[in-house]
């Protein structure tokens, strides 16, 4: 009984529960519709507010995009407006994920007519266009494919009074976002509010333009009134200025005050910062400027009449307004010529002639160099009007000044003549003293020159003859690295350097001694009345030490030094010429022995000097083609025991004995025959290469002077000789000594690079004889480094030399430079150089040791 009663109750409960679920579902739908309506209402309200709040149209369109993005998927969105008069579609706003790089603002309607945008413009209907609809429109011929392929496209027309004025579009490129008919209705509804807001914005812009137009009209009327007041004030000011100019004749104390006051009065009428008065001379052939005020600092100088702007006004007797264009026209027509050396050209120039009784007296002119102020035609008329009164005032003032000047001249004439006579006497005395000083002193340093030093030296020699117990010495100084300082820093810095040198030298001597400059970087010192030879040595040491201190030039420290030759006068029969010659010879020996030292001239040096003179004379008279022969020394690869080259050398038989190149080439360098000897050596090498062309190819090494690198003509001669001999430059190795390259590094470097480009092998020889600068390995295009024979000889007993060679070998290997050794004269040296990384060399031991494989070549 209980079960039967409970079944109907359960069924009833289920029915009530089902009804309750339907009620809840309906309430949810109503809630969603209410919320959607609220979102749409807020969006429409925000669009309406945009018309009042947006300051620019770009901000308006961006805000519309953001609002629509809250209603539907709108990451790809654009608005375009149609201009039917110009047949253009203006894309006022365009944001697209796919076509993000496309930038355009306007497109002809013809370009878009067959696209979806053109379809909406043409039909005036909203279009929901998924791919199926899009393909159907294409098949029907309504549209064509334009732009990137979309997944869904929704466009609605923007209509104003039933006229389509544009299109608003959203589109999707993926399957996750599709549009519905509900979205289309919503976008159509929103578009009506967008059009309303857009029209309100356009109406506001129109009103603002009208307000601006009315404001401009009122400003124009106000400007006219201000101009009329200005004209009246200007007329009153002109009258006051003309009256003041006429009064200047009586109120000015002199012409200078007169012209200055005239300038001030004209400046009251027009811009006259740059103003001058030009007057003709009495002979009408010259122009002078009694007053010239210019912002450039330029001064008016008297000149002959020419083709300037002032002369142009004088010739035509008419005022002229000349700007840059008119100036160029006058130059082209020959009416004027630019002033030579004029740095700043006036952009505007106004000039008016000063005419009195039909005759031109001169010109008054104003000019402007900048663009901040521009003259007008009225300014020229005003200047011309004032010029008539200025001419009268100038004539009156000039006449009064002339009378006063004549009276003053007559009063002062006698006094001035007396003063002139006294001044003339004093001036001539000063000139004579100055001429004597200039004739006996160096122009740059103010030190005594050769003439004064020679005169003083004659006096010292004469004193020695009267007092044989009194001794004196002559020091000859040559500065180290002066040429480098002069070439790299310029002559002005070189002059500063010489001034500092002269100052330091003067600090090293006594009051009764004399320092003189012979020229260039050569200085001589006379040490008078010495007690012993040590006094001269002490002075030389002080000078060398003083000049070794850094010189602060051009903001940097530079180092020099000096080589000093000393000659002692112990014989009363000495001559001035011999003393200077011997001191020079001692200085040269100091340079040869390494610079930065002093050498005292002795008897052995005298004998060497005599020998050098004889050798020089014989070398000048020698016939290069008959008196010189070539010999060679083989260059051996230690690893293969093969000859890979030979060094060609010159020999000279001077009639008494056979001389090697080291004995006579320094003299040939001195007398200028080294170029001819090197060319003879080069021809001999080329001939030997051609004779042995069928045998084993070896490289001919020849040591030539670095003088070939100092001129392009010398370099060209080397190249032309090899070309004429039809020999490959690569079969020749040109050797240059380390010390000779240091004399003119920049010029030598350029010439070496050119020789390397032609194909010559380049060798730096005697490496280690000097300081061995690393820049020769780093910057210069050398293929081979030859160690100096003295450096090689030191390997047998000098551990430091061996250590240094080990590093040089490693460095050359890293730089891909071959390393040769010269002067290998013993088995010990041979073993040392091989152990230290040298694999190629030459010398007596190498030649003797390899007799079973190679033999010396003589030609």
C-alpha cells in the first residue's frame, strides 16, 4: 500500500524538477541577452562620446577599433572612405595581421572595384563572406581575388542619407574565429553610430576652419591700421632725422664725430648695423672710406676705382638694391667683379650716390649678411632721400675741416720737420745696428751664424799665435733624428725644436764661449782659453746629456740627441778652415760609431781623412764598366745542402789593390756614384740570370743603397732596367741595410711596397747591427731577414745574443719571413745558428763544407 502511494509522488517530483530546469535555462538566456544589450549600449555610448573627445581623426578610428574588438573578433580591421569626386578610396585606418607590411593611404576605385570592399561600396549592402560565399561570388563574376586569403570576412557600408560613403570591415584568417548573421546585424547597427560620430567630427573641423578664416580677416584689418600709424610715425621720424643731419655741421667737433653721428641718425630710419661712407678722391681715380662700420671687422681701405658695388652706383649715378641674385647677374655681365680675398658675401646691399651740383661726391651704403633681417624697396627710397641732405652736410663739414687742417699744418710744420730730422738720425742708427746683427746672426735662433763664428775663430787663432800657451777647442754638433721631427711634425715644430736646442746649448757653455748655427741641424761651439782637453770633453758630455732629455713638442715628448766632434787647437799655425774640417770629420766618426757620443780628432783620424780624400778622388775618376767586377757568395739551405741563391758583390781594382764593396761603397754614397754602381751591379745580375736560365734556378741577391727608395725616378729606373733585361723580378732579391732605412722611413716604406707589388724579393740585411726595430718586421714588406755578420759571430760567446736569435727565429716563422745568417766562418757558428732555428746562410765555412755539392760562382 505504501509503495503504490509513493510512485505518483516521485513522478510529480520529477516533473516539477524538469519545469524548474526550464525556468533556470530561460533565466540564463534572459541574463545573457541583458548583458549583451548592456555591452552594446555602452559601446554605442562610447562611440558617441568619441565625437566630442577625440582630438585627431587617427585617435577616433583607433578607439572605434578597440570598441568593436570588445563586441567581436576584430584583430584584422579597417575603415575606408570613398571620395566620389576624385574616384579615390582613402584607407583612413588599417590594421591587419597578415598584410601588416602593406602601407597605403589612397587607392583608385578601379583598383578595388572587383574586390570585396568594392562590392560593398557598389551594392551598399552588408556582406558576410565565409569561403563558400566568397567562392560563389567569384564564380558569379561579382568579385575577384584581392589580398591575402581569409577564413571569414564581414563588411558593412557606412551610409549617410542613403549614400554609401565608405566601408568598415573585420576579417579572420583562422578557423577559430567565424562571424554570424548576428555579428553582421551588430556591425551594421554600430556602423550607423560611427557615421553619426564621424559627421559630427567633420562638422567640428569645418567650424574651426571658418573661425580661423574670420580671425585672419580681423587680423588683416588690424595690420592695415597698424601700418597706417607706422607710416605717419616714420614720416615724423624722417623729418627729425633730416633736421639732425643738417645740424651735424655745427655740432660735430671733427669729421670722425660727424660720421659717427651721421651713422646714428641713419640707424634711426633703417637697419644700419653695417654702414659706410665712400668718397671720391680729388683726381676722381681713387676711392677712400672716411667711415666704415661692419660686423665682419672689415676695414675700408683706399683703392683705385674698379668694379665694385660702390663704383657701380657712381658710374650709373642711381641708387641700387642688390641681393645675391642681382649680384650674380652683374658679375656675369661684367658690371662688377668680386673683391679678392673677400671671406663673407653680403646677402643684401643698398647704396645711394652723394650728388652735389650734379656731380657725384661718393656713396653711402648699408648691407646685411644674415637672413634675420631683409631690406625692402622702401628702404632704398629712404636712403636715397637722405643721401641728398648727407651730401650737402658732408661738403660743408669737409670745407670747414679743410680750413682748420691747413691752419694746424702750418703751425706744426716747423716742429714736425725738426722732430723728423732727429728721428731720422736715430732710425738710421738702429737700421745700421740691425743690419749688422742680421748679417752675423741666424734668423731663427738668434745665434751667431757662420760669418760671425768664422770671424771669432780667426780672432782665436790670431790670439793663439801671440799667446801659444793659451788653448781653445772647436766642437761640431749634429742633431740626431732632426729630419724625422721636421718631416713628421712640420717645419714650424722643427723650428721650435731648434730654438729649444739653442737654448740648452747656451746653458752648457761659459760667458766667453760661443755657440753658432751653421745651418739646418748643425751647430759649432768655440771653447776659448781652456786649461786642458778634458774641459772640452766635459762640455761635450754636458751637451750630449742635455740634448738627450725629452723635448715637449706639439703636446708630446720627443727624443733627439747629438753627435759631437772635437778638435783641439794646440798649434799656432792652425787655420780656420782646417779646424772646421777636422771637427766635422770627428763628428762624422761619432755618428758612424752609433750617435749620441763625442769623438776627439786625432792623428789617425787625420790619416784616415787623407786616405778617404784620395779614395774619393780615385773613385770619381774610375770607369765603372772597366774597373769594377762582380763576385758572389753562395747561399745554402742547411737541410737540403742545396744552393738556393747567391749574393753578388762588387770589386774594384784602383790600380794598386783589389777593394771589396764595404771599403769603397760608403765613399761612393757620399760623392753620389752609388746609384750608377748599383745599376751596374743590377745589370750584371740580370745577365747572369739569363746565362744560367737552363740550370738550377737560384735567386740573385744584391745589396743596393737605400737612396734608390727616396725618389720615384730611382725606383722606376730599377723596374725599367729589369724589364729591359727581360728578367723576372722574382729572381732578384734586393737587399737594404737596417741603418739606411731608418733615415727616411716613410718614403722608403712607400717605395718598398711598390717594389714588392712589381714582384721583387725584398731583404733587410745587417739585421742586428743597429737597434733592430720591430717595425721593419711588422710594417715593411720584407721577404727575408739577413742577420749581421758581427751579430752572428757573437753567438759563439754571448748567451744573450743566442737568446735573442732564438726569439727572432720564432718571430720570423710566425710572420712567414725567411731568416738567413751571414758570416758563418766556423763550425761552431754553423752549429749555433742551426740549433737556434736558422736554416739558410752563407759564409766561408758553409762554402768550404759544401764543396762536394756546390761551388762558388764567379762572373
